[in-house]
C-alpha cells in the first residue's frame, strides 16, 4: 500500500491547487479524482465553459448591435451554435490537459476513481479508491476533502436534458431556445440567461426573493437588474414556481406570487438554477469521525480548516461559506502551508464576488445594509462610467463604482462595481481591503489615462466630495 504525506480527495480548483502547493513545499502528494478529467465543476461544466459562451455571445451581440456605430459593416450576421460549442469544448480540453501537465511537473500522483475513507491507523488514514480496474488502497498522514458541490434538484422539476434542464445542459444546447424560463436569479441563472438572451432567446427569470443578487448592495443590485432589463431579460420577482408541466411545444410553468396571485407562463425550455449543495456522497466519513451537519456541510476549525478527525481537513464548497473557486484555491494553499509548518492565511473580508454578465457586476466587502445592521457609520463615494473617456471610446457607458468607507478612519469597507471590466477592476479593491487601505489611498494613487480604472479613483475622491469630473 503506497503512503503519502497528503492525499487530496477531489481535483477541482481547491483540490489541485492544494496538491500543487503541497508538492512545492516538499510533501509527497496524491490527488484522487472520480471524473475523467481534473478541474472539477469549475473547469469542466461551470466557470470556464460558461465564460467561453459569454464571450462568444457578447461578440455576436456587438456585431449585431454595436459594430455599425463603429463604422464596421458586417453584412448578414449569423450564429453557428455548433461552432460556438466546439470552441468552448476546445478551451476546456486545453485547460484540463494543462492540469495533467502540472500534476506531472510537480510529481503528484493522480488516482482515477472515487475516494472514500476506510479507517484510521497510527501511520495515518487509509483511503479506498474505486476505479475502473477495481478497488485499491493508499495511506496518507493528512487528507484534504475537496469534493466540491453539485446542482440542487427540486422535486417535481427533474431534468430530462431537453425541456427541463440544468446548467450542465444549458452550456451544451444545440440550438437557441425560443423562450428560456429560468428558476433562480442568482449568478448561474443571470450568466446563462445572458448567453441565450444575446443569441436571440426570450429569457424570463423567476425569483422567489424580492430582488436578484441579494448579497449585493441594494442600490447597486437595482442598477444591475435595470441594465439586464434593458437588454431584454424579464424578471418575475417574489414569484414561487409551483409546478412544471411538459407539453409537446415545451413546458408550462405555474407560478404564485408572495401575495397569493396565481399565473402561468409557457416556454420551450426550463432551466432550474437554484444553486448548488456540497457533494459528500460515498465518502464514508463516519469511518474516520468526520462530521457532516444537516445542511450537508463538513464542520471544520475556522483557523486550521481541520475537521473533527485529526489529520483530516476540508476546503471549498463542502464547508460553510461562499461557493467560489478562488475561495477554495486560497483555502487549499492555506492548508498545504500549515501542513508544511508555514503560516497559512485566508482573509474572507477580501473575498470578491463577480457576475460575468455585460456589463459585469463585482463587489468586495460590506454593503450599506450590512453596515447599518452592524451600527457602523460610513461615507460613500460614487462615480458613473458615462463621463469616463475610455468607457465612451468603448461605447460602454452603463454602470457605476461605489466605494463605502468608515466615516471616522476612511478605511475602505466595501466596493461595488456595475460596469465594463468590473471583474478586473475589482482586483484593486480587493488589494485595498486586504491591506486596510483608505479611500484617500486610492484617491492619491496614479490611475493611467484614459482607462476604466479612473472611475475607481473618481469614486474614491467622491468619498470626500472632491471628484474632478462629476
């Protein structure tokens, strides 16, 4: 039986990053992955394929609606869905091939099969790997559970892959739906809704809550919703989905408002996008004393990410917190460094959230609503993209940057961006929160002209009501 310093169950962003960092620090490391490719949900059916389709659909939309204003004559613009999907698949393959290379480069042993716990011994934990050639066993002094998450299924709305679909199906459709109904106004629903809306589908988003993106600052999420509505996406807020009835022409969805009003809408596809849940099936965690709570999350020490079982850790979607790939990555690095005797660190206050629609939405830190609940006094700076020279040159005027700072110390508490390139602009805000920067620090820093980043500077200046271009 081969023995390792560290075995990671799950080869997604948290798992493979943890393994690489551990190997860099001299630990003999193994990764156990049940899927044919590494990369987990993110690389194979989540973050990466959806961003590839978002990019393709955005270019198609611009060719239809924006190129003429730039003086570009394109003639008849058509969409080739099959080619778009082939490009998406090629990108995924290139990345998964790259992960295989990184495993080899860092001398990490990869086991293809489903990993589970067998027992604890004096030398470590015994793990079983159920692969195509049968069941084998290894031992590891330390184990990291990085099994990620899976799609939440709603009873009565079981996917058939054709009429009722999940996000896995929505990134692989062979044709553009006529009317795509989406249950869920979260990140997954908004991004995939944007893809198919741009390609010509009518899109209706049904959301039980009073608004989309409820974790975002209220004023900014309202702006975000309005920009999507301008693009043609319809929102039915405070609507509960009661039933879905499949017909020859598609699906009839029965709804009920929070006020008790009943109605129905008909579409040819129904995308169930109500979120994800931790995936811990088949781990046999009881055999080693790893506890899973009623919500399916694994309990860990917040400082070390160790479970109730010595030498066994958990990271990413299987523990409490936001289900984000970059969060899992940082937790993977933290555990690897702690195991190597270093000081692992994750600052959850600096965790960025991004929605890759267009314009993009991104934020880090606390919203006005958060601060009001906590009784913290604050001040606000805002600046629109509309006066920004680069935004005008790009023909992308929609959006705003909002900076929230402590009223007494000027420390940045939250930054919210709706606008072009928000996913990249938020990095400056993340660094500012990480280092405890003030709004004055950003306001006094050079921001090259003409760039979109100047909107950050102007918003920082506006915290003290001295913006130059407003």
